[in-house]
C-alpha cells in the first residue's frame, strides 16, 4: 500500500509541470551549494587545473565575450521554463531529466574531483571599457569563492542540451543553425573569458551528450509508465498576466451549447 501511494505521489509530480519547474530550479541552485562547500573545505590550489598548454597558454581574455557568456547563463533557466509551456509531455520530461542528470552527476564530480582555473592578472585583460571592468570583477568574485567547478563546464552542457532539445522540438533548418551557432558562441565565450580551459569544454560537451541520451531513455520510460504521451499539455499557471486581463477572462460569459433533443 505504501509503495502504491509513493508511486501515485511520484506520478503526480511528473504530471505537474509547476512542481517539475520548481524541482529543477532547486537542482540548479545546488550549484551555489557545491561552490560554498568547496570554498569552505578546500584551499584555492586543492584539486587540479586541467590545461592543453598549446591552446590555453596562448589565449588572452576579452570582456566582450561576457555577452554570450551571460546569455548562456540566463538561457540555462529560461529555456526549461519556456519548454514547460510548449513542449509535449514526453519531450519535456526527456529535456528536464537530461538537465537533472547532467547537473547532479556534475555536482558529484565537483566535490569528488575538484578542478579550478587560475584567472589571468588584470593587466592581461584586453581593453579598458565596461566589459573589461566587469570581467575583472568576475575574476575577483571567483577568487573570493575559491570555485572548484571547472570540469565539466556547465555553460557547455547547458548549451548542448538546449540546442539538442530545441532542434528536436522544432526540426527546421533555421532552428538548427540558430541554436548551433548560439551553442558555439557560448562555448567559445567560456574559453575566451578564461572562465574555463579547453579540457573543461571537452568534458562539458561529452557530459551534455551523455546526459542527452540518458534523458531520452529516462523520459521515455517515465512517460510510458504514466501513459500520457498523447495527452494535452497542462502548463504551469501564468502568474504574469495583467490583472485586468485576468478579470476580463473571469467576467467573460461561458458559451452554452444546446444539444437539442433527439428525434
């Protein structure tokens, strides 16, 4: 009986997209928890700095690359949220479970096999404008937190998973090229802001691919268990509709249908 009740509760969670969104946000926020634990438990030089010398030792940071880097950060939350309102049941679960798989296994690696990046000196940052100053401040923040989450790169595996599932959702040439180019820009930005070294990107790419196929399998199994692949999408409630619009919809009279009498 207890097992049946637990299964029922789990089914309700998977079928409630608001609950899924909140759980995913909670998993994403564990990134800051792992950062905090590593900063408390480890010295800045504990762990490994992974490099490919002939690549990473010859790159100079550039603040302008903070633009795609920041875009990647915001899309990590916005794309799954948008998908909650649009993607069919099976595909949405595959997407969310891919992200959860990548994140949770990534956190284990960050704690068990910590990796870090020694940031360049301020004099090595090109330019002296706004973006250069922002990049300098980002380096100071990373040093203060003593981050040990370089490999696998979350920016890269988020970019890969967003790209794969957006293309899977809308398999059209323009969608393919847009999300492929965006993923490439986000990946390069992680390298040219010197937030990551090239091995971090490679591991992030492999992590994303592994998570993609794990999510496809897990999402298909969960949806087959629930039996609602072809059921209509029930999105989370829309909290941002203007109050007047909500009141107008509430006052709108419902149409009644006179079925008549059978002759």
